[in-house]
């Protein structure tokens, strides 16, 4: 696989995750992204033995886009702390069904993950396993009863964007789990990890990295907008 490396130094590796590849080993037995990256580092730098690469955050298997990995344990520890303090800004692009009346908004839900079913539900905040989930969104444009959104993730819960947008009646295009009543089997989910912004955990320099979805349905409806780098919005 040809890897798209966005940034790399002795401490960090930022790379574009392809769609439909698990981030780490799972029950499917399919080759995972973390293993691919370790093997790539081993080959490129001719490293003997095991390669250290810290998994800092995750993306759902069908989702592509920018991810950050730590090449040292010190960087991994500092990045994990930054995530806890919510000082790493993560922005996503999403295409949802329907037109959202409010151009900008914040969504707050309480989510429960049924680990046995690998399904997340919006529940009452009084639920004994509920975790608060917060995101902010901006409607960039709407066409053909679809809307292109910019989403800032405030908390990082499993399936959060997918569940919250479905809960308000606007499931993601192609989402077979949380929008199967509107989506066709075989459609690719339209959720993309577009950008990540944070201070380098060692060098203390600002890092701003961007990744753009492929020019395929439904993204190509907004090809002209995406070419203008919507991450600057």
C-alpha cells in the first residue's frame, strides 16, 4: 500500500488512513493500519526487532483521513494528556441526509455503547453508563437533499459523530449502522477526518495538518468547495 505521510519527525507520524481498514487488530483478522505503519517504518529505516508506534486516537474502520501516531513513549504520553485536556482540535467533513435548518450549532447527547453489539445509543443522562458527547458543526452547503458539514469534535466517544447526527434526524450518507433506512448497501460512509491542530508535544511548535476526501460520490458534489480547502473555514 502507498502510504500518504503528512508529517514525520523523530517523535510523531501523521498519516492519512485509507477507508475500510481497521486501525488496530480486531476480530476480522484483516491486516490493520498500525501493523502496516510499523512494517513501513521498519523497512524505510532498516530497523531490527520490534518498532514502537503509539496509537493515540482511533477512527472507525470505514472512515478515512488524518491520524497522529507517536514514535516515542514520551510523545505518546504527552499526546494522551493533551487529548484528555481537549487541546487537540480535530475537524471532520461529513455528508448527511437532509437540510439542517440551523447553519451552526452544538450537539450535546449522552451515549451508551453496547460492547456486545458494537452499537452506540443516545440515552438519558441518568443512564448509569452514559457518557457526555459534545460536537460543534457548521453547514457548508446543501445539494440534492444532502448537506456538507464541518464538524469539530469536542469529546471523543465511539461512533460519536455518526450517532449524534443520526439522533437529530440527519444520518451520514452511506452509514449502514446508524442510517440503514436511508442508505443503500455498498455505499461508502461520508465521514472524513479532515484536519488536526495541536502543539508539537516536544518541539512546542504548532502543527496544522489537512487531509481531503476522494473525488467520489457524494464528495464530488462539492468538488469546487473542497478544492478551496474548506479546512480554512
